[in-house]
């Protein structure tokens, strides 16, 4: 019998796929409404339409990546970048 697993670090991948992908997609969507230079209706509509695509893409990537640390690094970087972009967009509106 072959005991080879499909991928390593299954618990970490489950956590990243279920929790971190959802958090990252949520941060990206709320960030997009603040810094995308679109009309108000498009500014709300586009992120809402993109949310399931982003979430599913991150969910699948958490499982298909070769190493378990790659999706963690990607999702953490996306959260950080979108958080910074949102902060700068909100601070420009106050000045």
C-alpha cells in the first residue's frame, strides 16, 4: 500500500482555505470600495460581484500550492497591501 498524501500540512491548509481566504477576500472587497476611482454605483457593485471569485480563487490556491507557506504569505500580503491602500484612500479624503 502507498501511504503518500496528496498534500502536506492539511490542518494548516484547511485553516487557510476556510478562514484566511474569507478574511482576505473581505479585506480586499472593503478596500476596493474605498480606493477604486469609479462612480458610486460601480464602486459598490464591482467588489460585490468579485467577492465570490476572489474567495474561491484563494480557497483553491490554499490547496493546490506546492508548499503550505505560499498561500499564507500571499493572503497575508494581500491583506496588508489592501489595508494600506484603504488607509491612504481614507486619509486623503480627510485632508
